[in-house]
């Protein structure tokens, strides 16, 4: 009894010590990142304050500059060089040299790098969000949700669990290798290449960078030509944090350019991560196949948002509108198809219409607007074409939001939040990825029907299923062909950074985030060694040593049954036969043949 009491006291004392240690703030240095040239203080000179009028159509690959502008106002931001193949190869070579040093770094040093980043992000949320807002047109709230929270969650998960999942993992050695130890080791690949999209420029850079650097790799990131201005500033944060922990220069690099720049990156690195469209994803696969470079592709989606008849309609309506309008609908995992049970269809569309009518869109930094601009030129034209096709085939616009004060040159960068009813799968709006603030709502009758509708898509990234019965929601979600499913919520999976993220079909393959994404940045190596070395060593049994004995096959046959037989008595009988064969004097097969 006294011994048990002592153990309880020790455990209690240990818990108290751990709690007290938690109260001691970690020693995390601050970093200084120059932001003087990116802050909009209203005092721009005429040289950098004019309205940019970009050329219509595809940017020619002969361009040597990536021009940058604010989508919400068309205010010019500057330009960055479009790197040539030779320049990209040189950047990768420099990262490769730095990675050889960083591969030997400790997890303690890597965690300090993450803490420095986390501290800077928390202390400079407004700056990071404002730069994202200026470069992509999203609101500050949308930037906080999609840029800050997701990145902080990833850093926190890596700090908590990253080392555990990169340490050797011991596996069972099986019956025949019971005298062995079996494990999986995770070694850095070398230099990872990432080609990332424009919709969340901060997170899309930090997401692959964090996993690559924490697993001991270097990384070169090609930012989108539509978000190069913000990407190059965010790179300064990474550089400052790396320098603060004594990491080698050029371990991480951010490059700018067009297709030629991306093609050069694909052929130069040890792994490529791509976030973008299915068309470009296929081109990257073709280029990667020439060097057999492994690829992870996240190619967008056409996610289904399913609402059963037993839900709290006002509650789900709010989530549905956020799922459609977050960042003006420019989300890879945004809800793009809404299926609502016929019994609550009228009530649901009424609630959604009321909310959407209250939404105003405008320049996010010029006033209090709920929704910002579209990032890409001519994207509003594409959205209108999708709506027109649906209207021509019998759909109706039920509700639209409003615009605030828009500058004359930026009118085409906005599209009103729109609710469309009476839609069906003959319409392009229900088949093509819209990437905009449109809510097409279709009614369904049975759970079997809605599963069929949800799977009637060439995409398979995610889905959200709402029901008063979690069992019912799980049953529906389990039948939908996608990589990410949220039960009675939307996009919550991505905030659980322990989970992998990725899709199937035209949404791509491979996973980033979570254990799977972290280990995808590694050379996965299986290792077997003797468990009781040097006392027990591997020895080839005499009957199958060269030259093979006449009863070599008899030995193997008995050995297989002794190890894997279904019946214990058969296995014991076979074991006796194995021992019998081992004790026999045998003539080699080759000698018998010569005789």
C-alpha cells in the first residue's frame, strides 16, 4: 500500500512540474522583416500608383516580366522577373547544396524555426492578411480564415507531432523473420519543387514549405503569376526565420515566371507538388515522367453540399453560404453543388436567398464589404457564361447580392453572389468547376439518389453532408467518391492538420497535410536487421545451400506448412519433418544428376 501511495505522489508531482513548465514561455527570438515597400500608406508616387490595364488573352511566354496589380482596384503593384530554365536550374542547384547541410539538422533546430514563424505570424496577422487581400482581392476575414488559421494549425501540429511521425517506425517482422527487427525509416528526398496556386498565396507557400523543411528537405516554390507580389514578400519572412536558426542560405527559394519556369522546375527537383487545374496537372505529369519525378497533384473540385430533411435549416443555411462565398468562391474545396431534400427545399432556398441578398461585394480594404473581388482577369466572363447556359436550360436566378463602390477599371473583377435554382446535371454549372460565388441548388428525394448525383462528376475532392442523424450522414458520405468528407460541417477537415488532404478522379492524387503529406516528402526506406545480433545470425539451411540437396524441396514444403499452416497439429507435424530433413545426410541434386 505504501508503495502504491508513493507512485501516486510521484505521478502527481510529475504532473505539477509539467504544468509549471507550461507556464514558462519558450525563448523564441523575434525577426525583423522589411515591409516598407509593400505597405499601402496612401503616399505612392505617380510611378507606382497608376491603374494597370493588362492585355487580354493568354500571357505570351516570351514575356520577361510578371506584372502585378490589385484585382480589387487594378492599382499597379510592380513586376518580377520571369526566370529562364537556366536560372531555375541554378536556383535548384543552390537549394540542393544547402539541403545537404540541413539534412543533418536536429529536430530541435527545426522546431525553433517553426516557433519563430508562428510568433511572427501571430504578431503580424494584419500585415499578412492585408498583403494577401491586395494581391488576390479577398477580404481580411477571408484571409484570416484561409491564410492565418490554416498555417498556424499546421505549424502547431508539426511542433506537437512532426518528429514522432518522422522517427523510425517499427513493424511486425512476421513468422519467418521472428529473429529480425523490421522498421521503416524516413529520410529527406532532397529538393522538393512546389508549383502553387494564387487563391491563398500565404498558405499555399507555407504549406509545402513547412512539411519539406521540417522533414529535412530544401524546397523551391514557383508562385503563381497572379500572386507573385505577395509571394515574394512572404518569402522574406521565411528567409528571416531560417537565418535566425542558422540554416544554410538558399534552403528555401521562391521563383516567379510563367509556364517555362514551371517546366524547368519539374525537371530539376526530386519531387513536385502541384496545386492548380487538371489541364496543367496533366502537362506536369508528362514532364515529370521524363525524369520519373514523383508527383502530388491537387487539381480542384466540384464539391457536393448535401442537406437532408432532418436538419436545422437556419443553422445549415449559414454554413452553406460561407461554403460558397468564402474568398469569393475561389476555393479548391469550395461547395459548388448544393443538393437539398425536397421536403425542406423551399425553406432552405428561402433562408439562403435572404442571407445572400444581404451580402455586399467591393474593394476589401476600401470599406466594410462581405466579399471581395475575383483574382483572375476575365473570370467574371466565364462565370456569366456558366450562368447563361443554366438559364437557357431552365434554371432561375433566385437571389443576388449587391456591389459597393467599384472603381471604373475594376468593375469586371467582381461577380455578385448568386443563388440559382431549378438546376440539373445537363447544365455546365453543375459539371465544370466554377471557382466563383455561385450557389446552384438542386432538390433530391432519396439518399440513394443524392449519392448518385454527388458521384456524377469528373471531380472527387470533397463533400459535406448534413443530417440530424450522424449515422445517416456518415452512410451517405462513405459512398461518395472523394478524398475529404465533412459530417455536419464544411471544410473542417483542413483544420485538422493531422489528416491528409487530396482527391480522386480529376481532382488529382497523392496527399499533402497530415502524416501522409509529411512522409510524402521523404524517401521511405524499409530496414531489417538481426534482433539478437551477434548471438543469432541468418544462416541458410543446409538442404537449400548450394549445391541444393535432393530433399531441398521437401524441406521447403514442410517449412511453409510449419510456419503458415491453418491447423496447429499440421504445423507441429510439419515442424517434426523439418527437423528430420535437417538431420538427414543428403546428396546434392547436381551430384545425383551427374550419376
